[in-house]
């Protein structure tokens, strides 16, 4: 009798560790935060939680700090001592 062969390991599609992917996620989330009547996180911790909730399985825990840095790089927000300050927006 032969034993069933193990299935080959499939790559984890949940997060592509390229800079492009991180910047795309940052752009998507900034667009969400720019929407009218969206409650914006006021601390880095709540921003991380909001990212995790919004992207669910599409974003690994280890990627969240990189996405936050990419969001900061857009100039949309800044973080000082864990507190978020948003740049003035038009409208």
C-alpha cells in the first residue's frame, strides 16, 4: 500500500513583502480616511487596529508598522509620541 503524497506547500498570498504592496495598501487606507464622515484614529495603536480590521486576512501583523510608515510618508498624517495629527485637508 502506498501512502498519500503530501500536497506541495502553497505560497502565502496574504501579503507580498514588496514596497509596492505596502505603498498600495497605504494609498487605499488613506483614501478611506479621506472619505466624509469617517472616524479617524487618534493614536498609533488605534490606527494599527483599524488597518488590521479593514484589511483582515490581506495584511499580516508584521506588515502593519511598514504600512503606517508609508502612510506617514504621504504627508497625510504624522505621529508624535503615539498621537496622530492629520494634515489639513481641502473641504
